[in-house]
C-alpha cells in the first residue's frame, strides 16, 4: 500500500508540473518575443499592453543590436494584446498564448505593412487582420488617386461619369472587405482576435461594421468569446459594451434618422 501511495503521489506531481508548463513561478503565463528587423540597428522599440478598455500600458523598451536583432520576455495573468512600436504611429499588435516564442521579421521603417510573425497562431490571426486593412488602404488610395486625376483632366460631364465608376469600385471594395472580416469572425469564433476584427477600420475614418445593420456581428463575437474565454477581462469589458449598446439601440432605434450610424462603443 505504501508503494502504491508513492506512485500516486508521483503521478499527481507530474500532472501538476505539466499544468504549470510555460508559467513563471508566480503562476502567470509566460511568453517570448524575438526577431530581426531591417533598418533597426541600435534602434529602441517599445512594448505596451493593450488593456481591456483599449488604453495602452507601457511595459518596457527594447534595444536592437547592430544587426537589428532583439528579444523580450514577458508574463501575463490572462491572455491579452501587446503593441510593439517602431515609432509612435507604426506598430505591430500581438496576441500571445502561454509558453509561446513569437518570432518577427520585417522593416522597422514600415513595420505595419512589412512584418511577418511565427510561433503564435493568434498573433498570426492579428497579422491577417492587418493584411486585410493594408490591402484595403492601398486599393482605396488607388481609387482616390484615380478620382483626383479624373477631376483634374476631364470635363465636368465626363468627370461625373468617371466618378460614378470610381464610386462603384469603392462600394465593391467595401463589400469585399466586409465579407473578408465577416468570414474571419465566423472562422475564428472565440478568439480574442475577433475583437479587433469587429472594430476594423475602413477608409481611415469609417468602419467595416456598424451596429445598424450589423449588430448581429457584434453579438456573434460576444457569443464566441463567452463560450471560450468568459472570464477573460477583455471578454467581460466587451460584454459590457455590447449590453450597453443593445439597451441604447432598443431605445433609439425608432428615433434614429435615416443614414445615421449607431456605433458600439
């Protein structure tokens, strides 16, 4: 019996150790970010945590070596988002999981459009979202440039005809981007990355989804998160957002003017 009890004790200890894999001594989840950026010799990078209310919290600065190589080790008490900044307006959003080593490469002079990520499936989802946004921005910039050229070179009557064409191209691009993000949310239900997808920008000042007529998309994101990560503070904050928006929507729906947008904030 003593021998049996010893075996049981060893098995329990092994299970406990396995459950703690990738965690620091204080029980927090751990991860590492490392990589090499072009044009980053001796450059300082900055890492921030994105808190549930989207407020950034500065964590640390990272100095690249002469070859643009860098590394950072962090801990988190729950899965959350991290911004890695090359400059104030140029950054990468990462979504680590426990025990991951995230690898990055790209050009430090334009991280947002050049970076690639490995070693972290949900950080790769964040890269996918950024790629959708980058592609849409490039297409919209081309449409705007064509419209500007048409305005400068065509007669008023011909410009109006050309403008209707560029408008239709713009609408088609919005519809394409809408379906890309809609399918992303459906394919990745329960991932925190869907929080970024549902708030994705379109044409810089607009959005892909609005509560009218897209409120079911916001509800779908919440349902997925509540099923997979109900206790995560990001999920809890988003649930409050949606519940508040749902109540406000019910009160204002009848009074809303045609064309007015109702944003989930």
